[in-house]
C-alpha cells in the first residue's frame, strides 16, 4: 500500500491510460506517412539526401527542400527495428511526452497535481487525430519551448534557457514547422520588451535577463540555419505554405468545420479559456494575451494548428486557473431559507472544501484509487480492442488502395499512372522504384498551376483527354466514385480490371494490356 501511495500517483495513472488508449489503436491511413517512410529508406540505403523529386514522373528532377530528413530517417530505422508497430509505439510515446511536458509546465504554476491533470485533460482531445508523421516532433518541441519560456518567466530559472539553440537545431532538421517556434519566441520577447518600454513595472522581467533571453533566442534562430539547405531554408515555410497556393484543397489546412463536435468543443474551450482569464484574480499581461491569441487565431485559420493551440492554451489556462476564486464564489452562494439570513447550502460548502483541497483530500487511498482506475481502463481497452482493430483495418482499406495495389503487383502492371491525390504516398510506399506516381502529398514542389490542372482532370473537365495524351497515361488508380472514372469508361479508351467498391484500376485499351483486360475486364473488373 505504501508503494502504491508513493509511486502510482494520479498523473502517472493518467499518462499510462493515455499511452494505452492511443497505443492500442494505431492509425496508418494517413497517406503522407508512407512517402516519408520511403524517403527515409532512400536516405538510409544511399547514405545521402535526395535533392530532387524521385517519386513523381510528372515532376522528375525538380529540386525540393527535404525539411524532414532526420525524422524520415528515424521513422525508417524504427520500421526496420520492428515494423509499423514500433513506429506507432514511438508515435504514441511522442504524443504522451507532449502532454507530460505540458503537465509539468502547468504543475509548476498550479502547485497541485489534480488541477494540473484537469488542465491537460481539457485540452488533450485536440491531438486525437494523431498520425505517424514528422509534425509530431513539432508538437513535442513546441511544448518543450513553452516550458523553457515559462520556467524563465514564472520560476526565474535560466538553467533551461540554453536548451533553446538545441531545440531549434533539432526542430529545423526534423520538421519544417520550426518557424512556429520562432513565432512563439518573437511574440513572447516582443511583448516583454513592450512591457518594459511602457514602464509596466508589474511583473516586468529585469532588463538584464530579458537581454539574455533575446540573445539566446537569436542563437536559436541561427541554429536553424544548421541544416542541409543552410540559410535558404528560412524561405521554405513561406514557399511551401503561402507562395505555392496549393494548400487550399488539403483538408488539414482548411478552417475548422464548426458543424463537427470536435470543433464545437474547441469553441467551448476557447470560451472557457477566456472566462477563466477574466474571472481570475490574476490579470493577464501582454505576453500572455498575445501568445494565446496568436495560436488561437492559428487554429481558426487551419485545423492543422489545433494541437499547437492546445499546447499553448494549457499552461496559460493553468496560470489563471491557479488564481480562480471558485471556492470563494461557491461559499458565497446563498439559497433562500425561512430565516432572515440566508446561509450557504451544505452541499455547496462541501464542494468548496473539495475544490480547495484538490487531490490532497484522497490521502492514503490515492494509490489504491489510481490502481483501480488503471484496472478499469485496461478492462475497457481490452473489451473494445477487437472491434476497434477490425474497424481500423476497414478504415485503412477504405481510404487507401491496399487491395488495388496488391492487384497491380500480382499482375505486374507497369506504365504511367494517373492516381488520386491522396493515394500517392501509399502507392510510392508499395510500388517505388518500379513505378512512379502522377501526384502525391508534396504539393509545394510542383510547378505553379499543376495542382489546379490535376484537379480539373480529376473532375473530368473538357481537356482531360488532352492531358492524358500529353502525359502518356497508361492506367488509372482512383476511387470507384471518381468523376474521371465515369468519363473514361464512357469514352471506351480504358477498361476496368479491378473494382472493390472503393478503389478502381482502369487500363488503357492497348495491346500490352489486352491479356489482363480479357481476363479481368468483364463485368466491370475484379472485386
């Protein structure tokens, strides 16, 4: 019992449960993971970085910026070590680490384990759509950078300050989202200098310390130039996101759809966040308001920013949650009675005491309660695991052309393909180097206008035949419901040889495919 009380705390129990819930239900339907994995294989096998596009014949030889080379190499090493399961366990570890760091940052300001757990549980749902892709490192490094800044400002600690250059060095080689760390530091430091210039003495950081932070942040900026592209890498985020103009049709770059429950919950949490800030006895300063608003605005602009917003909001929520006079407000509640003077309701008084006590009220039973919580969570996971596993497999095969690719490999189909955009990464994983794709997830590397032409062709505009002829398309891999499929079948120049109700393969009706068409082309193709 003493061992349980000392070791199995509520945060440890929560993080074990979090690891189980995420780790037991892998998600591999994100197609971009697969071309990242294949790139890692190329890096490992050739001991050098690919400096141009090798996966798409439509963009062959076009130079690219490989902003994720280190994470791609790492994913492939994990894959070699234990396959996709090892990759997912690592991804889960990164996910849990993000919230462990955020929990520790929140705990430093709250000084209460229970309330720190409450803070992370409110926001961790926004990282639910997790995928084993390089951007998971951006989430972790962002959480670490916030922790460094919070330790510097609220704990007067400068020991962690020198982690900034190392964080930024790793970040620049793991993922192109390193600029988000620069935005965070710029917003934080600018706001603190503004406070000093406006002579806002309350909570103002000493000039000597602020100067030191500014210099270390500049070192962090310079550290991002230590990468295969050097200083030119600084232009990459702008070129990839803004200048390319091709992010408009990618779901994760769209604004949230507030008809969905997750984004409705996000709206509610934004409201609660500011309510917490307004009613706290602690008044926000410029840095706290500025950083929070920047990342909340980022989530409204793009769904992709939602996890970063959650990681930014959590410790800021904790700051004001610490000084939220909830228990005092509850004690002041009065209910009508027959007596002249109303008194607090006993239940309200009890709630107030519980709130003040936090998790300390559990006492010696804490370890046992946490163990029971773990056992209950494990049983729940065990009960739903079989159905969720089969659902995950169904989801994978419904989103990605798994069986269609099996058919291509089994029948040695070769030639120039036209493929659906989100199939590209998976097709690269299964077919490269024997086959190259028409398009895949790296839209920023294509010539301007290419993605628009692809979309027009996919939708079956009047020039689809001309584009098929110019690219020499031999076969098509697309959804069974794709507009282009209906057009080319009606045209008669292609024949369906595979269709499982979700994904379809159509071969050009030429001599090299006649045997396959004769074998599988009856009744709309093999299912």
